[in-house]
C-alpha cells in the first residue's frame, strides 16, 4: 500500500479550491469564498445544518397544512377536494424527498465510517 504525501494532498486541495473560486467568479455568483458550505480554509460555515433545519420545518409546515385541509374537508368546512388533494400530494412529495435525503446521508455516513484508515 502506498503512503499519502501530505504536502501533495494539501497542494491538490488548494488547487481545487482555486479552480472552484475561478469558476464561481466566471459564473458570476459573487460568493467565491464559500463553496458548498465550506469556506476557503476548509472550515464548515454552518449553513448545512441551518438548511436542513429549514427544510425539515418546511416539510412539517406542509404536512400540517395538508392535515388541516383534510380535517376541514372531513368536517364539511370546505368543498374544494382539488385543493385538499393537491396539498396532500405536495406533503407526500416533500416527505418522500426528505426520506431520500436522510437515506443518502445515512449511506454516506456508513461509507465514511467503513473506510480503512
């Protein structure tokens, strides 16, 4: 098994970061220092956790809205079955997407934990 040269690895990393920075500048995104939740020094900027919490809250709000509309339809407060079904479908799609993201994160975690050191 070959050994990993730390200097070469750091050199490759800085090269990749500079290429990403150049690509973002060319694309005109304006925030070339932050790439996918990691700043130029490699430290996590904390946006991933906030994004996940916001996404879960949005899915929860959609589920609550769909549940409230379903209950209102069952009580006879509304006759708009189309709106009820659309909201329930939106809630279902959001939940399935959240479930798939969770599954991918768990798979990635398991893969990382099973990597030989």
